């Protein structure tokens, strides 16, 4: 008997129940087609729809490709581990009316959202689809993004947004603006809890730009990415200024002038590859440890080249990146804001397998002074590392803060205070390495003992003082120098005296402000040992609602 015949057969009476002959009920009506075939048809319909959604409109996809851009799904394929993407809300459509919107209701509503893995670690992600309403953000689009943000936050996973959007969807009016507000609110709630990464791969106009500014890291791609509040047309209408998209908000502008772009890339492949690299160095959330690799024996490493890189003369330039290359595992580090505020370097790297944040003055640019931009750049980086438990290694070679009216008018005191505030507040392990000079307020700010560094190491070339010998002699011996028969000879003698008294290599170490004066070749091993020593550091902050960082 076949299964379907079994289904139709009358139910036999149980044994011993034939006392009375009961009427047998008629068999239940059976549908013409078995249930499994109907399910198959439904599944096929669903698969066809899915395939159509995934393929997109071919003309629009071709246009996207002709602009040198990949589609949202192609980008997710590059970003995430193979076959790891789990999509959410693929079938979602907007519910808007008016302006012909009811006749155009594409599935996804212009954003592909969900979760996947990067090197096996969970991330939540959205990718805006410029082929649908120019990736513009309406209510449903915003709710999809908010949904993955909520999931990222509740599961403690990094959140990554791939942006390619004309901004607020004009046809949906205030509901679009409301959608942005909900995203910003979540950006702020997630700040310091999960890493947030914004990747700009096309236009990112209006509201979308703020979400990018609220993220921890922003990636941009040359030629195709633009970030601005209002596009060139509006700019021209309002101010009369004629400007191109790239001039207004291209990767070059944000990578070198505004400081909004943390990383700038030539193409989408290398950009998304670097997003993966960045994620590989970040903890999933503020309660997780940064992903460490096994020790590579750095505690026993010597690096004789370090002494050759740094000239003994305090004013001779050199590239601090070469120092970093010697200090970190495999000479490999990820530099943030490579083209902005180049007088300070901020980088993520590993030392003996442990992720560290490195801040270093760059004597090659503006002699490594701290100015407005450098202070902002380093302050934000220090705060990020502190929020996510990443130890800080600070390489000091700084002549001071940049003097002058430009800097004073631009608020160097206020911005310098941000860096000071960030270090004072940081409770992660902190190691300071004074490579050469460290003068004045800039010495204090660059993670000095007085503001809470845990371990201060100095090379024998260290010069820690209120100011350099020449400047100091000019101030404290002005009258004698003015009256001297041979001021040059007197100045030389006074400079030597000052240097011997106040800036000799052990001056700060004798006073406990430097914990050890080390051979430059031993820096990598000393830092690796320091990190091991500080691994279990715990510091409880005094309860308060929040501090008042000088924004
Ligand atoms: C609805 C939009 C749109 C938008 C683009 N499109 N932006 N639809 N709302 N904001 C649609 C276009 O109508 C077009 O549809 C398709 O997307 C592609 O756009 P094009 O203009 O053909 O593409 P392109 O030439 O590449 O120019 C892209 C662009 C431009 C630079 C992004 O579209 C543009 O300037 N858009 C407006 C940007 C803007 O000002 N946004 C509002 C920001 S105000 P069809 O059907 O023709 O393919 C804002 C407020 C929030 O966001 C503030 C919160 C703080």
C-alpha cells in the first residue's frame, strides 16, 4: 500500500472493541495534490524571488559597475568570510505613499543587512545598494539598519556599515530624518561598547555623514567616495561657490584636511581587505580582550638598528615609522590617519602577540611638534584604545606645542587639553618610551609619569626639560648676554652648563620620573616585558555620570 493509500484508508477499530458495530466515518477529503508538492512550489517561488532580489536590475547593476563601483552584495562577499553572510530583512519593502512611491516597492529597500564572520569572528553589517533609490534612506531602510545595530550591541559584535547613498530619501520626508535620528542614537549608545566601522564607497551625503563621524573608524576610496553634508548643487545655490564632488568631500579632502577619513584606499578590494585587517586587531566589545596571538619571544629580542635610526643630535629629523617597524611583530602595523596631522603617528600593531596602540611623535614632519590637528588625532585614538582595553605605547620625541597666533586662535589650548584629558583618564596599561627630546607641556601630555603612565623608559639620548638649552639660556640669562663682550662664547658656555645640570640622561631617572634608562636595542624586549607585567592592571574610576572632556 502506498503512503497516499494509507492516508485514505479507514481507521481500523482497536482489538476487543467489536462489541457493537459502529458506523465507520467517511474518510477525510484529501487535497488533489500532496502537501509536499505544494511546499515545493512555494519554495520554488521563494527561491525565484530571492534570485531576482540578489541579481538586482541588470541595467542599474551595469551602471554601478560603469561608475567603478561594486554592488552591495559583491562588497559583502569581499568583506566577509566565504558563505558566512546571513541576511536579515531581504523581503522588506517600504510602506510609503505619494509621489508615485506605491508603484515602486523594491525588496530590501536599498540596503542589504545581516551578519557574517571575519576570520571566524561574528560582525554585523549593512551595505547600501545605490541601484535602489540611489541607496537613499527611507523609513524601512533605516529600520533595517537599526535592527542590525541592535543585534550587534546585544551580542557584543563589531558593527560595519558600507555606505553608498544619496542621504535622506526625499520622497519619505520626515520619516527619513527620523530614521537617521534612530541610527545616531544607536551609534552613540554603542560607542565604547562595540567597535563601529564606517566604510564610504560612494556618495555619503547629509545624514549618513554624521553616522560616519560617530563611528570609530572611517574608510574611504579615492575617486568614488564622497562625504559631505550638502552636495555641490546646494553649495552653489546657497553660497555661490562652484565646487566638484571630490573637492567638496572626496577621500583626499577627508584624508588630509578634515581628518574624517581614518583610512584612504585606491580601490574597494584593498579597502575591504584593510577593514578585515583592522577587525583582526580589535576586541569584539569592551568586555572582551583584544585578540592576542601566541608569544613570539619578543621579550628576548634585541634590535641594534634602533640606535642607528635615531640621530643623537636633538634637531635632526628621522622617520619614527622606522622605529615602530623595529618594535612591532613582523614589522607590521596599521597606521591611522596616514595623511592627516602627520606630525604624530597613531597605529595599531602587535608586540609579542598582544595588540597595542602606538602613539609617536614624528620628527620628520614639523619636527614632531604637537598642534591642533595632532592633538585631536592622538586624543581620539587614546580614547578608543582605552575604551577597548588596548594597551598604549607612547614614543616621545617632541620639541613642544607649536607656538603662534594661528594655533592660539584655532584653540591649541582647548585641543591640547583633549589629549591631556585622554591620557589622564586612560586606565589601560601605559608605557612611555622617551626616545630623544621631551620638552615642556608636550612632555607632560605625551603620557608622562605625572599623568599616570605605568612604566617610563628612556633612551640615553633623552632630554627632558622645560625647554631646550638654547631657549632656556636666552630667557634666564638675557641681561648677561646683552651686556657680554662676546655673547656667542658666553651663550655656548651657559648652554653647556644648563645641559649638564638639567638635561643629562639620568636627570629624570634620578627623580623617579623615568623608571629605567635602556639601551635602544633593548626597547622591544623592555616593552614586551612591560606589557606582560601590566597585563592584569585594574583601575577603578571614581563614580560619576561622565567627565566633561573639552570637546
Ligand atoms: C531619493 C535619490 C536621492 C535621495 C539620489 N536618488 N539621491 N532618491 N532621495 N536623497 C536617486 C535619484 O533620483 C536617481 O534615481 C538615483 O538615486 C541615482 O541618482 P543620480 O543622481 O542619478 O546619481 P549620481 O549622478 O551618481 O548622483 C548621486 C548623488 C545625487 C550625488 C548622490 O543623486 C545627489 O546629489 N543626491 C541628493 C543628495 C542630497 O542632497 N541628499 C539629501 C541630503 S539631506 P533614478 O530613479 O533616476 O535612478 C539629508 C538630511 C539628513 O540627508 C540630515 C540629518 C542630520
